[in-house]
C-alpha cells in the first residue's frame, strides 16, 4: 500500500503550504507520518533524540563544496526541533549549532550532543537553556576529508560506554591528546572508538572498504554496520560484522 499521512491527515500549518511529500510504499498495517518538514528543516542527514523528545538534526545547507571551501565557509548546521504542544509534530526549530564543516551524525549523551564534523569529533553543550550550544569542545581530530561525504559518520553509543564512529578512505593522523601517542597514521578506512571525554582513542577495525557509514550493536556487544563501496567482487554496498582488530 502506498500511503503517506500526517498525524491529522493534512499537512500541518507549521509546514510550507507548497510542501508535497512523496508517496511511500509500506507493508500492510503501517502508516508513515510527517513529523517535520520545511521550513523547520530543509535537508536533514542524521538525527538523534534527547530524553525530552527533542530532535537534533544534522542538516546540509545544500551547497557542494570541497574541503578547503568547507573549512573556510563552514556552511552547515545542526537544528533543534521541538514539539511544543505534544501532538507528535515538530512545530519549533532552533539553530543549535552553526558554522559546521559537514556534520554527519548526532548522539545525545550526558547533557551534550556529540557530532562528527570533519576533521573532528565534537561535544556541543547548551549551558544556558536557550536551545543554542555555547560550548564546543573538540575531542578527537585528524580525519581528512574532501567534501564528498565519504568521511566521518557518527558517533554511536555502545553498551560498554564507549562511543564509536566511522571514517572513510581519506587518510588520517590521529594522536591521543592525553598521552601524545600516535594512534594511527594511515590512509585506509577505519572504525574508531573512545570514551565520551575523548580519552583512550582506539581503532576497532578497518581496511578493505571505501566509506563505512553507520554502526550498530548486537545484544552481545558485537558491532555491525553499513558500508558504501566494499571492495569485493563485484564491489558494492554491504552490511558488515566488524571484529576488534579485524581487517
């Protein structure tokens, strides 16, 4: 059944009147509801909820720039969406963090938003309660990128308390800021992890792929994830099981 419905069967007034969502094919018994749309959010990439039901959305500005231009202009942002009347539809949008190179992920943890935006893993915090991040802490850095989105994605929270993220085949030089030790200086794609304070940076697995995109965790702690361009025969998109130390 092809069906797309909002919570009330009509496009909410908070959305642009011209908003025309496409049809979606769903299994019997399922309904897709429009929860957010322009002008609240225009080009969402990844998102995460906090414990209050607010949604933090990594958003593209729609430009297509290389790494040098992205470093200079920092055109992308993170939106904070809120449902102020508890009807299941977001009706308020705030720019939580602007001047981002290319935010591709969001994780709400310990009253902070963790975001991968090359070349770094960032911790963003709103200490005043106005919906705008006033603390921006760079936890781990050294991940190269070109602007084609085949770079850093995440992070994601594991049951063991560590946060994990992906980095594509762009090259990296990552140093543990606590010890001064070079964790890895290489060109290959990797799955990474650290503690939420940025300490104990580790390579979990890597190699043989172009662009790992997302990480998830089984009940037993095993790590799986999706890859755009796995170098098999024929090469293509895959779902992988990443073992610690695996190549």
